[in-house]
C-alpha cells in the first residue's frame, strides 16, 4: 500500500498532541547542561511515565545490584537518551 504525500500529511495531522509534561521534558533536555533534578521533577508530574521509567531502570537488562527507588536515580541509570525515548513512546 503506497500513500500519497497528501495522505501522509492528513495522517500526521490526526495524531494526538504530546502531553504538556512530555513537551516540557523535551524542552528541558534541549539544554546542554541538563539538570537531572529539574528533569526528574518534571517527569514526576506524570505518574504513568514515572512508573514506566522506574520499571525499565529496575529491569534485569541493567543488572543493578540494588533497587532504583527514585526518578533521579532512574534518569542517571538510563541516561537522557533512553528517558526521552520512554517519554515520547
């Protein structure tokens, strides 16, 4: 199935907007000197996102010996790139 450019544009326009929290996270992360505490504070305003980030940070993939209990720790463990991927997913 091949879509025309007009069909693609119409599909993109139908996408729901990103939540305000995600937009704030993206804006904060654009700064070269990202403050983890500020970023974590913004993330913590979205309980679903906090849950997702903590679940991934505590997954066996990272193989940490202890449990990650704060969003600050999770951001450090996952790294900014992965946190942004989780926020926009």
